C-alpha cells in the first residue's frame, strides 16, 4: 500500500500529522492507498510555498507563462492514458468515461492558453484634455481550490489553468477519496517547467479546508462539492474577506414533451442517468414526462421492429428505457463495461437506502439495481441501474440529491406543470427539454430557473469558452467556473488615470476633479 503525500514546493512533502485517510479501489472493495491528512503546520507550509513563489510568477512574462502552459497541454495530451487509469482505479468510473473527463479538462487548458488576449486591458485616450485612462487586470496572489471526488482531474482543471495563466499561485485541496490525480497533475506541471511553489497540493479533510478558508494569505476560494458544504464555504470565506465561488449539488430534471423522439429521449435518459454511476453533478436524476396518449404518427415504434407499444407516452418511454437498461454491463471500469461501482461502500449503502424509502413512500420500483451481477470482484461497491416510477414529489427520494445510478420518473399533465416542478426545486444546476417543437424549447429556455439548459441534449456542460455554473443552491457567489467569468474571478482590475505634465495645466484647485 502506498502513502500519498502532499506536493509542496515542486516535490512530495512528507507529513508529520499522524493522520491518514483510506483510498479504495471501488471495483475491488479494498483499500489500495493511504493519503495524508494535513495538520496546521502543513497548511502553513503549502500556503507559504505559494506565497514565496507568487512575486516571481506574477512577473513572469506572458510569453514564458504561455510556453509552460503549452508544454503542460502537450504532456497531458500525450500521457492522458496514465491519468485515466488513475481515475478508474480510485473513482471507479469506466476508462472511456475517465478519458472523457480528461478531454473536458484539456479543453479548459486550451481555453486558458488564450489568456494573453483575455487579460488585455482597456484604453481611453484624452478622456479630459491631455488625460488618458486605462485598465489593467492583475492576479490576486495565492488562490485556493477545493474539489470533490467525482471529477478528480476535470474539476481542478476548471480552475487551475486559468488561475496560473493569470499569474496566481495555487493551493489545491483535492477530495481525500481519490487524491492521486492531483499529485500526478502537479508533477506534470513541474515537468512542463512550472517553477516550484507555483502549484501545490495539500491533502486533507475539514481541517485543511478550514485552514485555507481562514488563512490571510489565501485571497480566493474556488469550491465544488455538495450544497451544505458549498454554503458553508461561501459564508466562511466571505466572512474572512475572500473572493469566493462555491458550486454545490444538483437534482437535474429532463422534461420530455409528447412530441419528442422517444428513442432519442430514452438513449439520453440512459446516458445521462447512469453514466459514471450517476455520480455527476450534471447527471439527469429526474425524468419529467408530460404524459398522455401517444400522439398520432408519433415515433414511438420500437427499434427492434416489434409491435408498437401500447399505453401512454410515459409507458412507451419507460418501455424503451427498461429495454436499454437490460443491455447495460456493470463492472470493473478496466473491463470495458458501461458503468462502474460507486465511490465507497458507505455511499453505495446510502444510495440503496433510498430505494426502500421510495417503496415506503408509494413509488413504483420498475428496475431494482440491488440485484446486479457485476463483471468484477464481489466486494466492489456495486449498485446497478435503477428506475423508479410514480415518485411522489414530497418524498425525500425526490427532494434529496441521491448521487447514484437511480433515475426517477415523475409524470405531469402539461408542459406548464413540468416547468413549475423544475422551478420549485432548491437546485438549479442543469436541465434538458426533449421536444421537436421549437416554440416550446424557446419558451423553456426563457422560463426555466436553471443555469445550464439542454435542448435535445441531456448533459449540457458548456464548452470551455462559456462558463459553467448553476443557479439557486447549485452555486453560491456570482461567478461561474471557467470561460470568461474565470478571468474575472482570478484577476483584480486597476484603473489608471494618467497625464504627462503640461505646464499650462498646472495650478492649485481643491475642487473635485472634473473633465474638460
Ligand atoms: P463534498 O461536499 O463532500 O466534498 C467536497 C470537498 O469538500 C472535498 O474536498 C472534501 O474534503 C471537502 N469537505 C467535505 N466535508 C467538509 C466539511 N464538513 N468542511 C469542509 N470541507 C469539507 O462533495 P463530494 O461528495 O466530494 O462530491 C459530490 C458533490 O459535489 C455532489 O453534491 C455533486 O453534485 C457536487 N458537484 C457539483 C458540481 C457542480 O459543478 N455544481 C460538480 C461536481 C460535483
């Protein structure tokens, strides 16, 4: 068993805290590593290294910073297979999904490389006679990033490429459940030529997080995780005078109108509901079906050519989904399966407990994933794809974020009922509408109170040159991740008013400056 140590000042940093956390291989159900958990001296060491490195990094030329980030991009692209294996072995997601996570992280690295353009200031000549005004964007200093278990590579990459490009130094506190990806990326940054201390990894739990939230030399916090912790981070960081963006949990609804292509909708529900075992903040967890008789000439015919399903739109869509669920292969992500295990046994049991609750609350368990036969070790943290119909919206099964392979179905009578349901959720991360009616889709994008919308697209994660973030309890703060918002977040603006002396403009005047 290996010990995963901090990465401080360009090298592994041994811990003397005496505290460690366990890192599982979720497909085997065994502990494969231990990770150190920081004590106050180690928090101080990480922040001090970043503080020492800051002045030189801030003053490193745009050309040099570009070269280093380009080199990182090239190394990451060449060696992404190694990182995918780390992700699969500690998180459990299948290798193809791990590759997708890295690809979306690489996109942000590539976007960050446009920083010379995005850091340009503004210039206004002769705002008053002989006076010019211009603005500069400057880095903040040491920035803290705190990331969740479900995207151990991509979520840190939502932030650090942009923070570094803008001239900040970084302390990353990754999830203690799958910490190796952070060290791997740190060592790759060093190989790319990043000076020591510019990027540091501090492993730990609440103690490390609180240390960053309270440290006067940490100027901003970028957090991604569950809603209760996001709210705590937002409040605590703000109280300590820091700039903060805290992205929280989700319960994403996919609204299916009766005119939708039901085969497309069924594929989308499967992919977005069960990909990464439902452990994605953009997973679809509730399918809202505007139910009623199948429209005449609807495209509800079965793909296998069997008889047209009878019943309502909801019945037809559920038939198509269950048909597809039966084909999903659950197992070890290294064995070309569709879906891997959950992150820990404890989390698997918590997710499974919602299935009992669903039945108690009167829902209909259409497919129960507890009986799954995985292609993997018996002790892995397995739970198969699960489908629950007729879920009462008062049940905790509906209101809580479950974060597992559990797709809920709520049937509503009209489009308006569907939108009202979505808008009454405490979360507002992502949502999708499936329809062939452009007017309905346009109305939906206007009316729905959610930060990221898909139209016939189930996981509408914006490309890297737009910004990522939800509304309501899915994002605390006013700045989203990556895209143009990120350059705002990781820089401070200065406005300079300058006049090169002209003796004719001299003279004493105590009045407030006026432009002439
Ligand atoms: P989590 O909130 O448990 O942990 C996130 C981070 O906070 C970790 O680094 C953890 O060490 C730290 N942390 C945990 N408890 C803490 C405490 N009491 N005080 C201070 N720090 C604490 O989240 P998770 O289980 O790792 O990740 C899953 C959650 O993240 C889900 O809710 C998911 O929706 C959310 N998520 C959101 C987005 C988004 O963009 N909105 C993206 C990915 C994940």
